[in-house]
DNA sequence: TTCATTGCAAATAATTTGCAATCGG
DNA sequence: CCGATTGCAAATTATTTGCAATGAA
């Protein structure tokens, strides 16, 4: 029950960091935290626009930059021209993208535990392996 | 000595695939195969422009698409708004990008062997794990 | 000759930025 | 009140595309 960040808590933190709590920021914050998975700027824009049609893309982008720098979301660019935002503290999973048929399968984060351990032990590197896309060929396409 | 693809061999293969061998394609092909590592469209453009100032960006992009589809290069988008091209058959390595100090360390591909095997055995997925960037924190920044 | 390929210029598409108006603290 | 934040419109940047001219086979 105290695992993931709530919108309230995040909002308070932002305020303590010296940022102003505008309605736009709160709505964007709620939208991104509600998403169990990744969202794009466009999805956030559309979602917030339902309650607040006046919202602008610049505000979405600027707010996500702020949330990223404050550590509430991570930002991933897996190609395809759109950046993905992803709330921290939520269950992580990864994508297996087939370069043959384009299918996308999901796998849990335990896939990386071996790699992570090896990086830590042999390279003294503490890897943040959240939300990756792995390219290759699926069963059918091999 | 028969490990990496040479420009001549690749050119011949392209021809056999039914593509025309234009000087532009040959120059771009040589440029990308000469690079031990990744190159961007811009880098290829600049490099070819030295011998052939008339080259256009469209040709670079279209040629790289062709080389990618023919299997001579892989295309990776690690964010930052520029796609990276990378000749196949060259030694692969990966980057450990520290989110604290921005330092970049290199690690060999053997890092992924465990993961690759697991993906193959448990998920029937044949992963192409070439040229990755891994984010996290380096020794000093932890 | 003939059609694939090129170069140019214009089109896309995501993201960023300048600036005047607005509103949270 | 005052400066941080917003919305708009214009700018930026990488990449793509239409089309007429060109050149490889």
C-alpha cells in the first residue's frame, strides 16, 4: 500500500521543491501516475484535454520534463519518433519486438536479474534496467 | 579474414538482389562498412560529401534503408533524435551510460549471453542484442 | 532504351522556444 | 503583487516524399 507514488504525495513533493502547483500540472501528474504502463506526450495531452480542453502540448512537454527531473517518471526513447513516459515504482516489464512480424510480447523484469548482477559484480555498475525493448525474432518467424 | 563484410562483397550481393550499383550507393556502403562502430545519417552524408559534394540526404536515408533491409547494417534508435547505423559482423560492444556524471564505459557483448540464452529457452525468442545503451550509475556516482 | 535511382524542394511530425498574458503563493 | 507558468504561434530538427531529370543495365 505504500509502494507506488500517489498524485497527492507527488504534488506535495513538487511544491516542496519550489514548483507551483497549477491545475495543469496536477492533471498531467494524475494522468501519468494512473497509467500502469508507458504513455506518450500525445496520450497525456488527449487524456487531460477531456477535463481541460485548453491544455497545450508545450505544457505537457514542460511538465514531463519537470517530473522527469524530479524523479517521478522515467523517459525512454525506443525509437519510432515518440518518447515514452513511465511512472517510477510501478511494476516493470519489457518488450520483445519481433523484427519479422512486428509482434510485441511482454516479459517480466526478472529477465534482467542475471545481467544486473553481473554488471554490478564485474563492472561496478548499478544498472537501471526499466522498460526495455529487445529486438529479435519470435518463435513463428524463426 | 573472412569475418566482416567487405564493400566489394556487399556491392555484389546488392546487385544480385536486383539493385543497381550506383556510385552513391558504393560510397555510402564503403563509408558505413569502414566505420568500426555506429554512424548517423549526418556523419555518412558528411563523409561521402568529401569525395562527392553532390550527394543528398535523401540518398543517404534511402540507401541506409536498403542496406538495412538487405541485412548489411542494423538500425538503432537509442534516443537523442538521431538513428544510428551499425555494420553487421563487426565486434559488438555496449555502453554503460551513467546518469549521474554522464560518463560512458564500454562492455563487451558477452554481457548478454546469459540473458540471450534465457530468452531463447524460456520465451522462444531469438534476441538480437547488438549495440545497446544501458543506463544507471557508475562506481563513483553511487 | 527503360525503369530504378537521384537531387531538389517541399512536406511531415515530434519537440522546443519566445513572448505576452495569466495566476499561484 | 511578482515572478513562475501558461498558451499560442513560430522555430527547430530529423526524416520522408513527390516529381522531373538522370544514368545503370
